[in-house]
C-alpha cells in the first residue's frame, strides 16, 4: 500500500483529459492526495475552502494569465508551486521562477518526473521554518519567499530578492562580496545582468519601506559588498 503524502495537491489544468485521466490518477498512484480543477476561478474557490500544500499550475488557463496567478499565490501563501506548461523558452522559464514558482516543468510531462518534483518540494515546504536575518529583528519565512518586518508586516519577495536576502542571511555578520551575490542570482536566473544588482537592491529597499513602513537594514560596505546591519 502506498503511503499518502500529508496535505493535498491541487492540479490546475484546463485540458480535462490530461487532468482527469493522467495527472490526477497518476499522482494518486505515487501517494499524493490530488484534486483537479480546470480554471483560475475554480483554483481560487478551492484554496478558500481547503489549505493545499502543493499546486501544479498550467500557465495557459482560459480565464487568467498563469504568471499573474503565480505572483498572487506567492503573496498569499507558502504553498509549493510547480508550473506545468507548454511554453518552454528560457524567457518563460525565467519569468515563471521570478514570479515565484519553485519548479518549472514543460509538457509533455512524465508523471513520474512530476511526482518526483512534488515529493522533493513537499520536503522543502515541510522544512521551511522562519529564521531571523542576523540580529535585525527581520525574519524570512515560507522557505525564504516572505520577508517579515519587526512590526509584523509581510512583504512577498520575487525570486531575485529571495536569492539576495537568503545569501546575505547565511553570510551575516560578514559583508558579502558583490560578485558572490551576482553568482548566487545568475546561478538560478540565466542571463542575469551584473549591472542590475544595484537596481535590484534599490527597488527592494523602496518596496520594503512602502509595504512594511520600515527601512530594510541592508547596507553597502564600500569596496566590499553588502551586509545586513545589526540593531
């Protein structure tokens, strides 16, 4: 008997045959408690009545842009997001990851590969604890996708922002060299322009101040790189 994975998987796919005949039964065979829906509207209704830990999301839905959905889900929850899409260009992959997807897979997909991705992601979601950024009073939670200010305000992070803050968190209190930060981001986002790092940091500071009402304690160390200031 296959042991059921704790928590449900929501499969959002408008191709009824693919959804009902392949993906949902296939994932159940690998131990997932999978539920299928065919539109963004059904997705939103589903997550209101039940807390899903994982979601398999088709980008090309009939009623809403899938990339927009990723951003909304990431801002609202810490669920693991797997994109399943017919769009296989580098630009589409990068956009999906930047919006907040954890995994980007392309069709046609082997259900075993999808199941393996979900099992791996499930472990990461389960172990995603909140941790403090140095001794600043700021925290990262939901696997580093959400920044929590000392006043409790929550700021959803994009993929580059997540990579940046997670790298700084592991380096504190020592400054992290600019080149190290660039390598960290470029290793996940192909073609990341090194010249964009300062703009990324500038926009992150502005975003945090606007949404949290507090300044992010991220400072530049002249000639070295960046660090998180201690209280």
